[in-house]
C-alpha cells in the first residue's frame, strides 16, 4: 500500500456506529488514541478491518512495523501543520492496526 493510497482510504470513509464495531478493533483504535469523534475514525476503522483480513500473512506485522517507521521518518520532514497532523493521524492508524494484529 502506498502512502497516498493509505491516506485517501482512512480520510474518505463514512462513519460507522460505534456499537457495530467489534470489541477488539474498538480497543485497538482506543489504545492508539483514536477517539470515535475523530474526523478520520471511520477511515482508520476500515484500515484496521482490512489489515485484519490479511492477518494470516506471516509478513503482515513486519510490513506494518516498517510502514510505521517510514511514516515517522516522513513526519520529521513535514513542513506544514496540516501535513504533520495528517501524518500523525496515519501513524496512529498504523498503531491501531498493530495493536489489533497482536490481540
């Protein structure tokens, strides 16, 4: 998954009822600091769900760990507040994916 595709996916999803979210996914989002009223919550939710569908891959956790590292590196190069916020939100989303995969 490329960075731009990832950002588009988690920013362009429709909200889902919090009560309809599986408990482990809701816990992962919460552990990553993503509140249900966050503007990117539904996108983060979809990313976590999609990642869990591919959880069986032995390389899945490694991929997400490396992806998180690349986002952290990108964060240090961001020059605008908006860019830093977007990348920070993406980092939290990847954290949620990793939490969910390790549950």
